[in-house]
C-alpha cells in the first residue's frame, strides 16, 4: 500500500513509519459518497511489468483513452488513486469527497469518475478514483501517475510472475495448493472491503496463525501493535537476531513464515511500535514468492504455482 486509503472501510494504513518496508499507500476506505458500478472487460491477457526495488509492480495503463501512464499495481490499496495533474489532464469530473485516514491525520480528498482504465486488453469502466499527491509513492517509484487498487484488480483473476515480470489476467487456475483468502474484514465493528486477507503462521513465534494483508506494495513482512500505545507481544525465539529500526521499530532476522504448506525462510520481519488502525495483524508482501495466482472469483491464492 502506498498512499492514504479511502473510506469503504478498508483499514487505515498510512505511509508508514518504515517506508522501505511498508505499503506505499494507506487509504482507509469507509464509505464512498457515490457508488459507481464498475464493469470489467475480461480477457486472457498477458502484460509485462517493470519491477522497482525488486517488489513494486509498475504497469502501463491508459485512462479515458489517454496515455499510457505509469501506475503501481497495489493489492494493499483498497481504491485506485491518481495524482492531481493527471486528474486535470483528463478533466475527470468530481463526484464527491473521500475521507482519508493516515497514521498522523484525517483529511478529505476529491473523488473523481474515470470512464475507463485499461491495462493491456483488460479494462474496467466507471471507476471512482481518489486524487492524492502521492509524494511517498513517487519517492519509491518516480514517474508514477497513479495506483491501481483492489477496486480495479478484484475484477480479474490474476497471475503475478515476479521472475518473468508478467501479469496474466483471467487465465485458468494453475496447479498448486489453494489457500483461502478473505476479501472483507472487520475493524471496530465495521466491515472492511477490497481486502486480500490470508492466514499465515510465523514459525519462530508461539501463538498460532494470524491474519495478514497480502500486499504487492509492501517490501517486508510487518506486524502491528494491538493498540496505539503498545507493541506486538510476540515471543520470538531467543536464538533469533534482531536490530533496531527507525521510529521505534524492531527488525527480526531469519524468520520463517508458513502459509498452507508453503514455507518461506530467512525473512526480515518489521515489528512496529507505532499504532495503526488496521483489520489485520500485519502485512504479507507478495514479492516474497516467485509467483502468485490470485483468484478473486474463487476466493483463493496459489503460491508459487507449477508451470
């Protein structure tokens, strides 16, 4: 996630305290003032992408017939975001306001209507987009004009191949273990939407499985405090190495995460002390896998699917 996050309740992320690890956007969507009926043209479509800093996916997209423009593909962002200059260039009509909640502030930004966004041959029409300066996003990915969030991505089943740097839209599900994902969560009694929540287990920690947000905008796994004034009480194995990070974070090295029967070893995990409003325990970066298939229609993912 890379920028602020909007209101349909998603959770409140932010441009986090450890920008090198976190999702770039942090919109918490509580309630869109205008409901647009997004429609997708689905196709078996292969799209090449650029990989920035070995984890950020940059694609070329046309918007309302103009472009192409560079966009980040971010499963951690509940909604699509464009910068003010692009909104002016497109003369996108304002259809309301969205309340954006970040760690440090709550503010209102304009919500505009996009007639069509196209990536390769895959198109979503009638989409609402948040206008945001995306300063932190551009620090990580210069030249990016917007972020394609889950309101766009969820219209498709998607294979992300980090090794080949390819996206495949709406291809049949590959061979491999199907791990369940939840597209809705809960935070303070409200339903969060446009989510990709998955159960994971930190093998170096007691306490069983936790629910994490599967996030293409996150660089490292991260755990959040239970409360704003606390830090995660997770008894890491005494043999694990750790070091201090910025803003009171702790970095645990050589951690192992298991999702289903898939195990990823030798990971650095950020244990943040800064409280955030979130419907998951933390973030699971998609880039720790060689490839990942996300089935929005079936409600599952396949990690490192077979060829």
